[in-house]
């Protein structure tokens, strides 16, 4: 009986250990986020960082989860540390802006807006200009009308996602909802950022 109990405990311990590997914790964090459970997602990513501290700069996904969990200070810090390993990504600058805008206001966010060069993805140049206060909604939408098929759909998804995020941060909820629904529904994509739009709509209660 004792031997059987020991084997059962050993099996349980192995199962727990399997759930606590960096890869398993990363998957838990991602899955929880896609299930629109950002706080649970953050908890999994935090466990991952405890287990593998060197992983933190790479975890931009954690920054998104922190944003939706309402921890804007934590999100800002995560995007700042991610900038040290990914210096040419407009999306990182945008999310850093969003965290500060939510916590301290748009003007505060613009004062420390991260300059980015070298992100050639469509329509990231125009998204960066918009967040910097130098661009426009029209310029983002126009830039996104490039390509055809899935390529065009993807550009439109990104355009509407970041327009939705921008207008929510600047206080235009009607435009935010309109753009985010287009990113999540009309031009839905099955990649991480496409799912961000879908999570956003679900968390905000904007689902049609």
C-alpha cells in the first residue's frame, strides 16, 4: 500500500513538474490570454519568469496580458525591457504608448514615445505616425490597401486593430469599437495579433 501511494505521489509530482516547465507555462499564458483571462495569463508568465528570469525581455505577450489586466505600469515596464531585444518594432512602441496613455494620459505617452526605424511591415509606418500625433486615420487605412487575398486582409486587420486601440486610448469609444470589430470580425486573422482584436472585443463586451 505504501509503495502504491509512493508511486501515485511520484506520478502526481511528475505531472505537476510537467506543468511547470518554461514551455508549459508559456503555453498556459498564451492560452489563458486567448480565453480572455488576462490575469491568469499574467500569473502563468510570471511563474515562467521566476523559473527562467532571462526569458523576461522576450515576453511581449506578457505585456499585452498586463495591459488587459489593467496593470499599465507593469505593461509599460515589460515593453521597455522588450525594447532592449527588439528595437525596430512599431508594435512595441504602440503598446508602450497605450500603457502610459491609460495610466497617465496621452500627452504623457507622447513625451516618451519610442522612435522606431526599419519596421517595413504594412501599415506600421503610418501607425507609428498616428500614435506620434503626426499621422491620421485616413493614412493608416490607405496604406493598408495593398496586396490582395490574405495579404490584403492581414493589412486591414492590423490597421483596424491599431486604430481601435488608438481611439480607445484617446477617448473615442465609438470609433474604437467600430475599428476593433472590423479587426476581430470582418478582417479576422488567426495569428496572435488577430486574436488580440478578438480578445479585446470579448473583454469589452463588444461582440455582435
